[in-house]
């Protein structure tokens, strides 16, 4: 089953929200973030300019998260970014 853009955004939002809430993440979650973003970029269905600009930032968050020594610190240092990403994703998913 192929996931549509709304499903991909919901899954991405769930992972980011969990990171923000728990201040913890698994390597597999960071890998999933990268795959989701890569798929969205490849599908080219994201029309929201703000989200288009955020996708590379979210992808980089996933890359760094895979190898970071202190996950809590990584998530905490991206707290404001995660909040902004979640707000944008939620706004788009409501449209």
C-alpha cells in the first residue's frame, strides 16, 4: 500500500511529537524521518512553500539523530525547530 502525502505527514508528525514529548528517540525513528522526507521530496506533492523549505532541515535532523551521542540533547537543541515543524505539518494536514 502506498501512503499518500497526508499519511506521510501524519507519520512524520507522530514521530516528531513523540521526540518532543519524551525527549528521546531511536535510531530507527531517525532513519524513518529521513525516508519519509525523501519520499515526500521525490513525490513532489508538497505545495506549501514553508514546508518545502523545512523538509531539508527535518532531513538533516534525521541524519544527525542517527549518530548523535546524546539523543536528549539533540532533541532539546532542536526543540524550537520541532515545534515549528509540527505547527506547519498540522496546519497543512488540516487544509
